């Protein structure tokens, strides 16, 4: 087993716990992201609005992947239904 494999195996429990937290509190985190984006957009008077929205969208996408809501990384295809 290589160094990377050893490191990956030790991080798996942390990823699983983080995934569970993302499933439980994902809506609260996404609400917080929206609230923070709105506050920053107001402070910058809309100057960076498109960048703020892009970053917020990427953060929400990452939360969805952590919560396993988006099954694109499962190796199925883009048109297949998630496994149950």
C-alpha cells in the first residue's frame, strides 16, 4: 500500500462524517451561503455580483456532492437514475 492509499484510507471516515453532516444540515448551509453572498454583494454595491453568484453556485454544488444528492460521480451515466 502506497503513501497516498494509506492517507486516503485514513481520511475516509472523516469524509463519511462530513457527508452525513452535509445531508443533515445542507439546507442551513445553503441558506447561509445565500445570506453571505447577499451581504457581500451589498457591501461591494454589485461590482462583483457575477463572481459572487458563480462562487455561491460552486459552493452549493460542492455541498450537493458531499451530501450525495448529485450522483454524477458514481460512474453511471448522465441519464441514469440514482441507486437506492
